[in-house]
């Protein structure tokens, strides 16, 4: 039901205060002074984040009533030159926040009748095509803009360190197209390729390249002169760009690379300033255009009881308040944007640092919540709700779940091994989950049953729901549903197989050479050459497994560095997959040796059993490497 908001007395008083302050301060018609307590709140929060989480700089813009009430830069844009962040001039990479420009561009063309959001995209595409993987189920623009097109996720090596190295959008969409892994419209799964394809759709339908369309129809009309999606950026913008960083050592920073890429409609390469994003938010809040209405309208819900998706936006809820939210993460930069149309409030927060353990993404969300509570009081959750109709048996919901966005065909499949969600019973009327929370300080959440598969967080404001198909949907992440895993798909089982297999191989890497050395020392009769070769191969497999483990640990030891490594690609990532392939190849030889040992009677019975256990451990490791696409080269087809 759509109703006009009923403002509380405190909200009305705040509005009057803002208007009075603007008149007394002589602010420009498009700006007004923020209440002192709001500015103090933001100042204190940002100061704490920059210091405690080791982030170089930030910028914040708050708009209300068609005016900018807070626009401020903090810290430095460049740790070497100490150039301060300027809210008007310092450009920040937006990452996925740029998907809002893509959604707006497509919505404009839909409003003009140049695109039909429910028609097969192949009707409009000129340089790219979508394979007919699911006959009778074509991909539409509506699917692309709601993350339901069904493409797999693969960002490995997609970005570039330098803007000049970026290939064309159309070429990249063809050469790096991931497979379609599910029928469109079935499940939300965050989809960068889908948004990049939507950008190509804009280009083909409009007759302009994507950056040109955005510049002409979005940025220039709104006076966003310090924003662009062009790569490389115009010189006047490029010279004022903030640099992105991750913490390094005890007190320093390392500059992040990899902010550029061909899939610019999905985020790479797009930059803006806090002031320009304020202009964009004011337009979204005040201009009643057909395109804006399309963006801020519900187009898909995985479950009717939890937040869904507009075009570019995801629905946001906090207590009684609802709005439209989008965040963006790219190496070294993290941004968050929220619109509350009923409260006529827009908030943009951006950092040019990952923060300790990647905390910058959460810091922005936390600050937005605090600003909303200050400027629009009464919306925060009052406390844990009472259960209304608890499910009779919660056991059907327990188990492991994997985000639908997790890749099925690339190295990014590893996310499914280390990032699974677990659901357990918490008494007779509740559940306990790990892996769902966006708050790094709150990994575990407890939920109270509301009936029919709906649960509300105890002491919080989030909800989760279990669909009729058994999928898990979270209010904190409406862009990605979670699929329940069978026991065979259990990450715990796979980690056990991988860990035990590696342990067996590492023991073998030591035991087999030592055994051979002892036999020679004691003057024992040598085993047949083939038997000795089999044991040598087992020992070598153990050494390869040890090298693989060391390389993999080097990749995952620093989450912030890994965030740069994956989209850029790196020799270390290549080393991991090459060693993985070597382990799989060596496993085939070890298994062959185990079979030969029994057929030819090599060694004692105990020796054959131990060697067979080694082969089993090797098989366990190889199967997991294939399962999670940690294998390069010709053997990679086995993982498919």
C-alpha cells in the first residue's frame, strides 16, 4: 500500500531547523546547513573509522528537501602527497555503485520505448549474443537488471591495473562470457556480467557507446562535471582521483590496483565525487521521471516477505523505514548509497581504503544507519518481536547453504568452500546462523520463528525466509539467494576430505623417502624399479601438495590483497592452479601404482595397505581440487 508519510514531531522540527539554518547562513539554493549534531555524529564516526580501521580518507554527502545538508571530505586522497579529500573535487572509484547509472540508462530507453524490458535481449544486441541454453526461456533486460539472468560468476582476471589496457566492452562480453547455469527468473544471483551486458544493450539500442550515453543523458544534465565512466578519464578528472589502499604492516598502506575493466557498466572505471553523487541523489528524490520511477519500483522478490529488487537498487528496511540501497566495492574503494523517498533523505558514504580485514564496506553501512536514526528517528527496531506462529519442526531448515552467486565454472568456486552459511536449531522456536551477517563483529545471528519459514533476528532488524523450493533469502542481501546443499555438497565434508588427504600426502612425502633410505642403510634387497618409482611418485605428490597448500595459504592470508589478486589475476593465482593440476596428474600415477602393487604383490601386506591409503588421500585431494576448479590447463576439463 502506498501512502504519504506521516512525519513525527521530531522530524518536522528537524525540517524547520534545516530551513531556518539555511536562511540564516546564507547557503546557496541547492545547499543548506546540517544540524550541528548530525555533522558532529558524522565527524566522530569517520574519525573513528579512519583511525581504528586504518583507512586513509572518506567523503560523505547527505541531501534532504532538495538540498545538500552535509558535504564533507575527510583524511587524505593520497598518502604520499597528503592531498586532502575534497568533497567537490576528489574523485572516488564507485565500483558496483555505477550499476545505478546502467540501470538508469536502460530505464530511460525503456521509458522512451526504445527497449522492452520483457523481450529477448538478442532482439536488440548487435555485437553480442546470448546462447539459447534454455529454449523458450530467453534472457530479458528485466532479468539483467534484477540479477536473475542465470549467468555464472567469473571475475578472475577481468580487471586491469591501467586504463589504457582495457579491451572493448563488446569483445570482452563475447570472449569472457560465462556459461548460463540456471534458467532466467528462477533465482537472484549477483551478476556483474548481466549488468555489463545491459550496458551493451544500452549502447546498441541508443546508437552511442555506453560511456557517451551516460555522459550525455545522465551526468551532464545533472551537472555532474567531475564524474565519468570513460576509461581513461579526462585529464581534469584523472589528476584529482583519490588512490585506493589496503593496510600494510603495522601502520602503513599498500596502494591497490585493478579499478579498471571492460565491464564498466558493472562498475570498473566509473568515478564520481561526493558532491556529484549528492546531485544524483537529489534528482532521484525530487524528479518524478518515468526512468526514476522504474528504478524505484519493485521488479523481483525471491520471497514476498523479504526485501526485493528494483532496477539497480535493492530494497532497504530498518524498522518502520523503507528505502532503496546500493553499495559498491572495488579494490581500495568502498561506497554505500541510500535513498529514503518518504523521508526525502539521501546519504552517500565512500572510503578510499579497504580497512583492516575489509571493514570499510561495513563502516559505510553502519554510518548510514546512524545518520538515518538521527535524521529520521522512530524507524529503528524496538526490540525482539514475539513469535506469532512458530514452525512445528525447524529441522527441515538446518544445514549448509551456498550463495547462488558462487561460481560453478571458475576458480571463484572456492568461495563456496570457505564462505558457506550454516543454519542450526536454537531451542524449539529459533535458529542460529553463521555466515550471513555483514557485520564483521557479529558472525553469529539468532532468529525467532514467525511461522511458515519466516524468522526475525533477535535483538536486530533483519529477517530471513525459506522459500517453497528450500532456498534461503536474507533481508541483508536480497541480490543473492542461498541454495541448500546436500550432504555430498557439504563444505564441512569437503574441507575434511581436503584436510585429511593433504595430511596423508604430507606424511607420505616424508615417510616414503625415509623408508627407502632405511632399506638402503640396512642393505635390504631393492624392490623392483617400478615399485620404487611408484613410491617416489607418491612422495613427489606429497611435495606437490605441500607446495600447493603453501601457495594457496599465501593467496588467502590477506583478504584485502586477495580482493585485488582475483580480478587482476596474478602469478601466484596461476601457481596455485598449476600446482593443483600437477597434483591431479600425479594422483593418476599414484592410483595406478596402488593397483599394480596388489596385482604384482609389491611390498608386504602392510606396505600395500599404507600405499593404498596414500592413493586414497591423493584421490580425496584431487577430487576437491577439481570440484573447486583449482586446476589449470588441459586437466581443467575434468572439473566441468
